[in-house]
C-alpha cells in the first residue's frame, strides 16, 4: 500500500502531459510516449540504424490509451515509458506486455566448493579464469578510505562515463558509494604497485553485492586484458570464504541479448530478480507488426515480469500458432538465463505463459 501511494505521488508531481516521438526507420515505425529519460536508449535498441525523428504534440496522460489504440491500428509499435501505475490494456490489440528498464542477476550456490562453482560456468569462461590466474596481477582486499577515493575518482567515474554514455545509467554520488564501501570494501587488481581495476562490494547477511566496478581512467584496453573477469572471480572466492550463499551481480538491462547480461549469466547458476525501487516500466503495444520488426524484437530477448516471475517474450503475429520447434533455441535459452520460461502474445492481447517445466 505504501509503495502504491509513493508511486501515485510521483505521478501527481510529474507534468500531466508527456512527450510523443515518432521514430521512422527503413522498415518499421515506432512511437515513444513518455518523459524522455529512456528515449535515447530505447531508440538505440529498437532500430539497427538511426531513425528519423518526428516530434508530435505532447498529450495529457488520460488521452494516452486512445492514442495507443489509434497508432497501433496504423501498424505502429507503441512504447510507453511511464510510471508503473500507468499501464493500460487497450482493447483489440494482439500484443501488450511490460519490460522493466533494469533487472538484477543473482548467482546462487556460492557456498559450494570453488571447483563446483567453476564447473557451473561455461567451458570458455573456465579456461579464461585459469589463464588469468597465471597473469602477474596482484589481488588485494581493502577497507582503506584512500583506496576508496582513488577507486571512485580514477576508476568508477571514468569507466561508467566511457562505457555507458547514452544508456540511461545514473552515476552514483560520492556519499552514496562511500556508505556502501563502509558496509563492505574494495577488491583491487594491481599491476606492479599501481591499481588498474577495482570492484566495490558490500555484504548483507549471506548475500554479497557487487555494487560498482571500474578500471583506471576508464581505459577499455584494461578490460580487454581480462581484468574485469579476474576481479569477479576474486570476488566470488572472497565471498565463498566469508560464508556467502549467493552473489548479487547488480543491475542489467532486461534483454537476454545484452552483452552485460550475457557476461553475468556465464558466471554461474544465475536467476533474475527485479531491480529495487523501479518506478517506471516500458509498456509495449501493437496490433500487427511487420515481420522484420517482429524478428528484431524476438532477437532482443526482451524480459517481462508476471507477478514475481520473469519470462522471455516471444512474439507472434495474429493468427499465427505457437510451434515449440520454431523457438527451441529461445526456450532453452530462457532457462539458461535464469528465467522462469517464455511468454507468448495471443490474439486476446494477454500473454500465454509457458514455464520451463512444460518444455
């Protein structure tokens, strides 16, 4: 109840009119409705090339459902980026689902012997970790505030600015990061005497959280050398020694095709949970989509949430029947990604849930 009231309050303090942008690519058109905070990122993932932008008049929130109906009937995919209390189910549409902007990936079984944890990873990941352990890197665990300051200003800030510009990621301020540091510490990778990579972690009970990472001056060549993977494996080993049962590897975009999602998935026996304090959701609405757009959306591996469970979205056009054999790879991939199954659109506009147990 308190959460609902808090969200309602957020809606009330927002401007009651929202932006409307129509994006026209070579093969499909998408209309964005929202405050604009995630517009750049959504435009990037929904089009292979930069689309033409048409800014339409802003609309009042209570007129959004009619606008969705109107644009969907013309063949547009409509994406609303609005408060989670503002999700509608317009009549007659074959496709309607939500996607959280962020999810979290948790690795279970950290209390097992390290050999078993390694065995749960892919063969390629295990080979890389063993090869990195032979490199002349020095791993250090620190609770020294000077190390924190160097990590925050020389690693975290430049790394996030360099790697995630335009993806809607908000930089964490110094005081907030310091509070988390004081509940855990920092793992540093040194080359010689110089720290070149770091990972800030915290502990809550038997769960360890990988809060923030970075490399010296945001230099991606350091990442290419495997420093991030070496940090993460050192973190897993450290958490295991401290009696952890699981590791929360933090925020990821809700796309199985996302590179960060795939990287974290390969760290062990993963499952997906909802990011804390998510107030806004992406709502997707469509009637009949062009085949090219349908294929593109399916390739993204969009993750939807139904209740407390997470499913990979598979889209069909009206009248098309679901054939498990056509999506064998996607169904297997959903289980491997720590999801509960797949969710398929139907002519009624509601999602048909197929849990892993039925595949």
